């Protein structure tokens, strides 16, 4: 088992609260609406903004996913598909929790790399910025054109690589946090992101399973 990162101690309070909420949902103690309400109570009590959860096949099909997190300044949203809503509670709860951890990581990035992860509506801007700079050079001076093309191309490659790395890290760590929530083990493995059965079949560890179920 890999060593858990030192920054995870900054999230133990919210994780303890979300662990209880997820466990109660999986055993059928609360329904989906109350599941979301209690997630938001946990977020607010730990100093995070609440998140709005909406069922939308339009948004999820756009990104080819069961669910999508969209960070916004005033009201971030999680879109879930009707297909996911029809899945077993175990999968539904853990996929939603994955998106909740995106919200947590966006609001309090654990490392500088996570600060680079753009919001989905900012992604196009970052990628097209070198092209905008190139257009300005072309407009004002043809003598600098070869240098502008070279600089613009290099900038685009670097920016794209950093964005891809930041976004991939976001996905992998959000998944690892769900695994940690259920098992108490720090595992960074794309299998739990790509394979529904792998995520759903994770068993609750006795070391982290809530002992007492109480209504928060």
C-alpha cells in the first residue's frame, strides 16, 4: 500500500463526515435527496461551499460520463445521468462522492499542481491563449513572425501538457479519496476510475466503517 500524502491531514474532518454520510446511504438509512442534503451539511460545517446536484443526461452525455462536476464561483454543480441514478446504491453513492471530492479539491487545492486545473469553461481560453498572442504579433510585425510562431507553439505544448497533467491528477486523486474513504488505504489506481465493478466491490474496512449510525 502506498504511503498517504502528508496533505491529506487537511481533509480528515470533511472525510470523517462524508464517510458517515456515504455509509448511511449505502446501507439504505437515507434516500438520495437526504444523501445530498447531508453532503452539503458536511461541506458547509467544514467551511466549503455547498454544491447543487442535478439529473441531466444532456450534460453527462456531452462529456461521455455518468456524472460531471462543474465548478462555478457562486454555485458549483454536479450533473448525474439517469443511467447512474438507476445503478445500485453502492456505485451511485461512490460516483457522486468522487464528484464531491472534485469540489473539495477545487476549493482547497492540496498542491500547486491542483491550482493549475482549470474549470471546464476556462480550458478553451488557456489553450487558445498562445494563438491570440501569435495573432497580435502577426498584426503588428511580420519581421517577428518566425519567432512568434516558435514561441506560440512552444507555449501551447507546455500549457497543454500542464493542463492535462493537472486534470488527470484531479481525476486520480478524487478517485483515491473515495477508495480511502471506504477502505482506509491510500491507493492511486486508474482501475477504480475506469471499472464500475472495481469501485463498487470495494469492501468497507472495519478500521474506518462508522460504528454508530446517527442522523446528523
